[in-house]
């Protein structure tokens, strides 16, 4: 029998992540599993490599400001329908997104990762975070495609 005690749903607050969150909440409720919501901030060094000179204009408190914003957004999810029915753990970290997701899953003994995937320009240029998580994760990963797919 499959036992899911902890489910991780990484989010970038996009529509793809929102759709995956619905699956994660439903599974958390069904299995009485703890739901972990994770937002990964980009590493400033990666931002500089990607955006070049523009990244030099980031304010000194960029990391703190972005972390505060992410934490505020995390508190808004899941919607009230789920908020009182499941235990939710919220976290923000910084680094390469797929690496941070996999590391978080290992450190917190996650049983299932539920992650949204979509078709964007970023996917074409950088490769899909979801695909990298599937390849590198030591636990099962549920890929949730866009609603209209």
C-alpha cells in the first residue's frame, strides 16, 4: 500500500503551479499528508549570468525583499477550501530551482513531488525545471500539465 506522509508542491506562483497545487491539496487531503509549499528565489549570481549588466541594478536588499514577498504569497495559498483541512508547511529558499527542490525533498523525507509544467519561452531556452526534477529526484514526481492541455 502506498503511504504518502509528506507531499512537496514547488511553486513559482504561476498558473501552472496553481494547477499543480490543486492536485497536491487533493492528494494531501486524501492521504492525510502534510503539504510542503516551496518557492525558490534565483541566486543573484545566476541572475547576473542570465541578465548581464541589467542585474547590476538589483538593490542591495533584493534577496530580503524578494523573500518577504515570496513568504507573503505563500501565506495566501492554498485557498480557504483546503487551508483548514490539511497541514501546510511553507518555505522559501534560494539557488538553482531544480537543485533546491531535490535537496528540500531529501532533507524533509518527501514522499511525492507534485509540480506543474508548461510551455514557455523560458522552457525552450533553459529547459524545464520539472523535467530536471523528474530525472534527478529520489522520490516519485507527478507532473501536472496545464488545464487546457
